[in-house]
C-alpha cells in the first residue's frame, strides 16, 4: 500500500522503525526508568512514520494536481498543519508526562536520519 503512494516510502518507514529499534536496544540499558524512555521513543517514532506518510500523500496529491499555484498553497498549508499536529502531540506528552520528551524528539528525528540514509541504502538499484 505504501509503495502506491510513493516508491521510496516503504524504505523510509523501514528506516525510521530500524532507527527506533537501534535507539531502543542501545539506550534502554543506560536509563533508570526504561518504560518512560521506551514510551517517549516509540511515541516519537510513530509521529515520524505519520509525518512520512502524510508528506508522501501531500506530494502525491500536489503532483497529481495540475495547477501549480494551488498546489503550492496546499503544500504550505498541509506542512504547517503537520507541524502544528507535532507540536500539539509533544505538548500532550509533556503535559501528561507519560514518556520522555527528549526520546520523543529523538524518535521524530528518525524521519531525517532515514531520509538521509536512503541514498546509501538504495545506491545499488
């Protein structure tokens, strides 16, 4: 299903989840509250996967749209909405304190890490 939206999306999502697994295995041994660490991390990973899917659908819809002026407005509006949702989700996590905000932030960075690693992982294709 993800490949229909964007050919690179499954690899991007896989990279985000792999990054989460690496952070989980590497870091959980060094923290006192393992559950707090893990909840924050996977909260961020889920947000990163949601952002990747949303970004891919916005790009797909914008390319399918013929009018470039209208497409630019849609891209900007949906990007602002996406970041507003992330801020709200971080606020909820911080307000109710059910997971580590730092780990959630590092989890969201999985989107960037995975995006930067895509050319390295697919250079043989």
